[in-house]
C-alpha cells in the first residue's frame, strides 16, 4: 500500500495520542464524524486545506501525516527481508505494516540489525580462532609438551628397575617439560584475556598493519603530496609495533609511494571523473597497468567516489596479503578466502582481466562488480618461472536490479562461516546453521 494512502491511519493514531474523540476532532475540523471515520480507515483521500487544518489541530507537521515517521523504518524492514530470502515476506504490504504497527515494526527492524551485527562478530571471532597463528602455535606447543611428559612418566611407571642415572634424566625431563607447559599455558591465558580488549586484539604482524591502514583510511596525504618518505611515515605510524609489522608497513608504503609517482592524486581525480571506478578504463587513460589502477582507486579518499571500493591482494599460494573490506563485502582476516572469488580464478588466467557480478549470502542484498587480474611479480629472469600476484577490486553496483544478461555469482567469505552446504568448492563444514543460501 503506498504511503499516501496511510494518511488516515496516521491521523487516527495522532488523534488517540492527543486524547481526542473522533467526534471532537470532526467538530473542530468542521466535517462530519462519519466522514472522518472514512478518512481514518483510509477509505477517503485527504489533502489540501482539510489536511492542514487537521494537522494544526493535532499539533503535528503536515508531512508527518502524509509521509509518516516510518520511512526509515520501512527501509530497515526491507533490508531485513532481503537478508532472509525465501522466507516469503509480503514486501508489498511493508508500508502498511509499519504504519499500523510501528512498535512491532521497530522491534523487528532492531532484531534484524542485531542479528546482522552478531553474524559479523561470529565471522570475525571464528576467522580468528581458525587462522590465528599465535593460537595455533600455542596449542601445538602445549600438546607436544603434554605428550612428552606422558611418555617420560609411562617409562617410569613400567615395572622393572631403572638405573638411577636414567631415573634422574626422566625426572629432569618431566620437570623441564612441566615448567615449559606452565609457561605456555600462562602465555595462552594472557593472550586470550587480552583478546577480549579491542585495543589489545592485535597479535600478528599482518593484523597490526591492517589496523594501521584501516585507521588511515588506506590514504596517506603525506605521501600523496611528497611531504614525507615511506621510511619516515612507517616509523611514525608503527610506534610500539613489532619489527615484522614495521617491515611489512614500510614495504607497503614504498609501493604506495611508487604508485603515487606513476599516477599522482591530482591526475587520478581528473581521470576518475571520466572513467569512474573502472580499473581497466582508468589504466588505459592513465597509461599504467590495471593492478596499479586498482590500488590507486582503493587509496582514494571517501569524498571522491560515490561509494567506497574494496581491494584484496593475494600471492601465488592464495594467501591474502592486503585487504580493504567493505561493510557489505566481508574479507577474512587471515589465510585464504572463498575459492569462488574471481581473485583465485585470475591466478589460473594470468594477464587476463576478469569482471563479474558477485554478492555474499547472509547480508543486505547488494551486488558488487569484481575486477580481478593476476600479474607477474618482479623482473623477468632466465629459466625461472615468474611468481604471480592477484588483485581484486570490489565495486558496489549502483543498479537496483541485475543488468540485462548479467548474472550474479554467490560467493562466501570462508567455508567455515558460509551457509552454502552444497557448494562444490567447500573445504570444511560450516559452523553456521540455517537455511541454504539461494542463488541469485
């Protein structure tokens, strides 16, 4: 039901809130009570002078009666419904539902937002528990030490005499292993307790670098303007960070500076107004390679493009070495991602630009255009196979519906938190239950 046909329902709600009887409002509005009753039940349209008069009597803005306060609420309900495809929600009646039952509609919309936030939390924590190298190394160390202690104890417990010298050796081994186990356990407990604090959650070099890049918005004005050097900026940004994180950031900033030299920000801004966020068109217009164009698009400030773009880079093993995620297109914090990403298919087709429409299940039904390209790293060497690096630029699709003839592929984040149980690329079972995600 269109919003303008709910004006009568809003008049009735405001009249009740004001403590007016129908006859009292009709009398003050100089109309009959029967006619007001038809208006309040949306059987007669209302506008012009009469609407202004009733709005004045009720002490509200006229727009509040015609547009309603539920415009944002309706949008939230539509978003919740889009996240639960296949449920069969009556989207054509969502305005009527929000208008007649605003309390229930607000509760439903709030619940939907909370579910989405919890899904993102589960994804982050699961990804961390699955791929965190510190946690994996600590658990492996504990299991190895426990096995060594048990082996030594089982030898001492066997029947028969053991020479005193060997007994002392086994006792010493048990003592040393027990001390190492206690130290490893304390370190693991401290690490897990620190993980509850967002300020102490960074534990590995790549994560430290990701946090620094996220804080800077992946844009460094000092390098863009030539006012600082990569080494100086890295030293300034990584105070207190590990040596490995400083080295990673320094190398990343060095490439950033080289990209700026080949495609300065002023020229980039001018060309983007002509090409938009199309990396191939930008690369051709600027005379640079498409991978550099992808990195420069991802480094633009938020006020340049209509929507921010995401970028992910992986090496030949498929491990993500750079990530700039988007709110509606998540990227794992460690390791590799969904094998259906065009990023990985690009590694099988080096030098060929792939462009596909993709979307992720369990999120707002927003579609993205993914541009992927794999290129060799380093100079050409005699009798040496090149190493390849793949880039994937993720651009929000402004079109509300799929373009003619274009198909959208459903991709995940990682198999551990993907609901597509029948996916041919699945590596392990998902910890998330629920209905199977539908194809677009």
